[in-house]
C-alpha cells in the first residue's frame, strides 16, 4: 500500500501536494468541529495519504516519527508530573 501511495505522490509536484495537504487538513478540522465521525474517518485517510507522500519526499522514516511521538509523550508526562499542565 505504501508504495502505491508514494508512486501516486510522485505524479504530483510538491506545490500541488502542499496545497492539497492544506485543503485536506482544513476538511479534517471541519469534520472534527462538526463531530462528524464518518467524515473524520475519510479526512484522516486523506491526510494520512498525503503525510506518507511527504514522508517519502523528505526522507522521513517511521522510526523518526515514533521517536518524536515518544519524546512528546514523555515531555507531556513530565509536565503533568511537575504541575505545568
């Protein structure tokens, strides 16, 4: 599946992908604001497709993403523990 997403992303140039990502993110924001679960699923899928394409374009690995998630999770845990949030 990932290779199909990447191949499809290569068809479009970076500028088109940026504009498309902005469009899909705004549609996701609207779906969240409206609490429309079915639309959220659709828009999350659209955003995910574009993020995978961006990851390929900028050589970002899943390992890098997982490490950043862990860092942010741990940072938030510390902030909670310290009463910062």
